C-alpha cells in the first residue's frame, strides 16, 4: 500500500530540494508533476510556514510557476495568511515573485504593498536588500503594480 505524503512532507520536500539546489531539469519536472497532483488532492492548504517553505524551495530552484496550475493556488494559499505575515514573510514573498514568475492579482499587489508599509520599521537590512534586488529583477512590473511605493524604494 502506497503511503501518501502529508502537507508537512510536501512542503519540506520542496524546501529541501531548493536548499540543496538539487533540482535537475528532467528529474525535477517528473517530481513537480507528482507533487502538484498530491497538492491538488489535499483538502487543506499549507500553513503559513509551510507555504513560505514551498515558495522558498521553488524560488531557489527557479521553477517557473507562471504557466503551472499550482502557481495561482500557492499565491492564494500565501495571501490567505497575509494578516499574520511577519517581515521575513513579506521579504520572501517579494523575493519569490521574480524567481518563480508568479503572477499576482491587483488585490494581491495592494495587499503586498500594504504589508510593506505596515511592517516597514521592522525589516532588517538583509530583508530590505532582498526586496530591493527582487524589485530590480521585476523591472517595470513593480513600477506599474506599486507605483507610489517604488518612488521611495
């Protein structure tokens, strides 16, 4: 009998692969297909920590989630916990957008911008630098989606 991975296992597996940068193109594609099927079968999403571990892993592996069915699902899962975001969560969310080519809705961009304003005094220097480089990598996207913020960043 095949044992199915639980949500913690799913999150940890992507985090570990990303941390080790162990994703080879062909092998990773097969695993991602399997992983996506397991995630979509889940009745619950990831916890806040798990979703950011998943996004971190995908970011480290530079997995393009733009045309993957799970991209919007992961974004929705992450933004469901936006009220509880800590500075590191916001910095990770900003960092992962260009790394994985995630697309956000207008409302999600607004939520992200609001979170940056609310937490602005709590960011560490490395978190600010992480966001700065991510915004540069986003180019015009960040300028269009968050124009007021980008004028001061």
